[in-house]
């Protein structure tokens, strides 16, 4: 089996390399116009979108694993530019279903003969995805939905994961260190994510956990798994029909309050993320429906994740800071969560956030949407590459998608107002204020203690200096090898200068032009290496360059399109 997977991986590697070759060539030419020499090319936003469309088509062509990879990449602004994120966000996990005979074989291997396990079984799937497909059936006189893992998908996924793992060392040679780290970590994240999504036992456990968290909430409905007919490759759950949440005409015909639906959806996700710590991570309209009484139905928990307490706390602080329009608090929270570098220019980043909030306010100064702030932050993350924690990337993505669904239901929906009311009602704002006050008090206490402890220590240091008995140990931390690069430049410069001077002297005093030409020929490679050393970044610059003017220009270009 392992040998077959490896053999398949070799074949897939050739196919994948062929499909991605045009994009790789374009990227290399962006760095060096003629691959080895020539200046870099500035890529316009329109060109980025065109290439993103090519990438989207390539991922769809390569099949299930790469469709899932594209969905994951759409949550990673630390790896891809904003234009790519926008295009990949439209990637739908919708592929033709496998033949019924193959799906039937999976059920029989896991549960037994279909006719003996289920009372009735409709062999036409109601939905098909890259990793599984869903059928309707009856079990114990109850209508159920049966999710079946796509036949043979395991070997294909494992082969593709090998291809991705082999490709990473090649790709990191052509990109910056920041993105190389993010890309390398992405392979491990993706392997873990896609294997989890293929494990229907895990999805069943997530279903049960989230159902338990909302047991007393009548505003939402989550299908109950039917344990006797569940396995790692087959998930049977109750079938709950409803109207697709973005079908606003039907919702209006049924007399449902769309603003109330949007508020409920937002509050449910706030509870999942900042209170329960486990959330449904794929809230696109295909996975959300509404019953006739206004209850929101959640489908497909294959893509789900958890949030650790630290990130939960920081998300609360972020929402409160945005509600209070406290730019410094927003920046502090982003730095604490790891989405913004501590070395970034706070003044520049503050200007970015101020512009984002001002743009999002619109005619009503109280109305502004968090997804526009997130988009600005995501653009910043790409310009100043960082590794974005996977769970936090999913949280950012979920917030954006949920906000989009809410705006579809109510175009005047105030995302932040609902979040602020929820945090206030649940006591989070009060708790945050108390905690910050406590931390401030502790800092005052530490400062007061320092007033008594620092002067004696300072006196001892001064006495040591006066006795000429002070030793200072200096350690240079040069992770980017800046000194090594500068030393190479100096060496190349000296060799080039000596070569030119030697050739000139020999030709002037002896007339031996052949020897001079030979010396110049030996010097040419050093000139090339010197040129290359100046084209490579030194690592000395560490701040993204944003200005109000550039932001306005970007908005004008977006409006013109």
C-alpha cells in the first residue's frame, strides 16, 4: 500500500509541477526579468487577480486535495496577497459525485448491507464535495442524512500530501524567509486539517459537543448524529430541511425577520468563539438554512476548530477596542495575538486603522463593519509577512464570512453594535475593564517598589565604574546574517577594484592587452556577485510602508474598477 502511494505520488508530482509551471515562471520573472539578470517587475493588482484566476483553475483541475488547499490558503493572508485571497475565497467545494456503486461499497465495508442497515436509501446524492457526499435515507422510521467519505480518496490525499511535502523545499528557495516559514508550517497544518476532515468520528464528536453547548437555545438547530450507523467513513445524522439562509425572497414570503436572523447568527458565533472555544468554521450559505419558525440550521461540521483561552481573551479585547475606536488598544491586541509585528511602525499602522474605520463608517458615523478592518489588517500582514496561527486565521475568515451573510440578510446590519451588546450582556466588557484596572494597579505597585530598589543598585554600579572595574559583555544577534552580507560586499568590491587597477597598470606600462583582458575576464564574475549582493535584502528594514496617500490611491483604483 505504501509503495503504491509513493508511486502515485511520483506521478502526481509531475502533473502538479506541470500545472503550476506557468505561475512559477511568472513569479521568477517578477524577481529577475530574465531569470538570472534584470530588475524586478512591479505586479499590478489587476495582474495579481488574473494570476489568482489561473491558480483557482489549476486547483480545481488538480482535484479534491488541492481544492481543500485553496480553501485553506484563502484564510492565510500571511502567505498570499489580498487579490489572491479575494479570488480563492470564492472557491466552492462542489464536485461531481462518485458513482453509487462505489459509495455503496464504502457503506457495506463500514456498516454492512445497505438494505439491512437502512429502511430506505435514495441513491441520488443531495450534495457532493471533494472529500464526501451526502444521501437521504430512512433509519428506524426517521429521515436521515448519510455522509459518505468519497471512495478511494485516502490514497489520493496521501499521495498529494507527499507531493506538497516534496514541493516545499523547492518553493522556499524562491521566497522570503517570512513566507518560507509560513509556507513550511502550512504543509503540516494542511495535512492535519484534511485528515481530520476525513475522519467522520471526529465530526460526530464535534457535532455532539456543539449541540451540548447550545442545548438550551431554541434559536438554532444542529443535526443529531445517529450513533449505531456512524463510523470513521460514514456519518448518519438526522435530516433537518430548511430554506437556504441567503434566499431572502423566500424568507420574506414566510414573514421572517431577517435582522433578527442576522443578530442570532452573529451571537451564536460569538458564543462559539469567545465562550465555548469550539466553533463551526465553514459558515457559507450552503451550510446554513432557516426553518419556518426562524430557527437557524447548521450543516457540515467537517471544517471546525478550537480557540485557546488566550486568543479568546484577545478577541474580546479586540472587539471592545474597535467599539471604543481605541487605535492603540487595537494595535496592542493585534501584536499580542501575533498578527502584527512588534517592530511595525505604530504611527503608520494607526493611520491604516483610522482610514479603515473612517471608510467603513459611511453616512452613519455609528455604522462600521469589522470585515473591512480585517481586510486592511490582512493586507498589512502580507506586506510585512508573519506566521498567522491557523486557528486565528480561521477565526478571521469566519468573522468575514459571517458578516457577509448578515449583510445579505440586512444590508444595514451593525456588526460591531451586536458584538458590543453581546459582550456587555454577558459581562465581558466589565470583566475586561476590571482586569485592565488590576493590571494597571500591579504596574503602579511595581513602579513604586522600583523607586526604592533601583537607586541602591545604581549607586553600586556607579561605584564599580569609578573603580574602573566594570566589564561589559556585548553579544551581537545577527539572525539575518547582515554582517556576513556586508563582509561579502566589501570583499567583492576590493577584488573588483584590484582587478580593474591591475589590468589598467599592466596595459599602460607593458602594452600586454591579452593579460589585461584575462584579468578583466576573471574580474567579471566578481562584478556579477557584487551586483547580486546589492539586489538581495539585508534584513535591515523591518517596517511596512503605508501612507495616507497610498491608501487613498488604492481606494480610488478600487472605485474605478
